[in-house]
């Protein structure tokens, strides 16, 4: 159940992120766009639990709210593609999720955290037909 304790802002839209219990692990989920923040190793620990993905990755969690004006000003000063880590403010990079080329995630090289868009946590628990075929022959 979400907690009203907000201490992290979403790197995508600047909205508050609420704490949610993920089968004993505390994650942060954006109250507007549904993006989820996984601290180092949390994604790998939860990835094999399909039930957790279905319970936690609810897609967009709020109304189509306008992004925080302060966030928009700060983002305008940076490149449009650059997103900052909500934990350590390091620039994150986008890459394919290992073994699942259909999922692109944002990762912070400094702290090892991952940002997944709404729906992507469910995606990393599933393999496409091509990915299953590739893993069978490797």
C-alpha cells in the first residue's frame, strides 16, 4: 500500500514518488506517470516474481497532471534526453535490459539504480518469442 512519505521526485516528470512495498522491498513509484525506481539489486531480486510485477506495475497511477514548473525549468537547462538519478542526481543512461532487447531502461552508473516506465516491470518478467528462441540456442 502506498505511503504518503514522499522524498523522491520522478526523473521523467518531476512528480512525487510514493513508497510501495514490493514483497519486502520498498520501491518508489511516480504518482503521475507510474514510473518505478529500483535501487541497486532490487530489480534483479524481484524480476523472477511475476506476481510481484502484476501487483506493483499498475501503469499510469495518476491523472495526466502537468509537470512541476520548477522541474520544467531545470530540465530546460539540460538536454531533453538527459534524466537525473532521483537518489544521487547523476545523469542516467538508457540501454536494453539484458537478454530482453524489447525493454529499454534507465540506469544510474553511480548508485546502480534503475528507472522503469509504467508497464516495463511486467515486460522484464516476460520474454518475447525471439528472445526465447535466442536463449535456447545460446
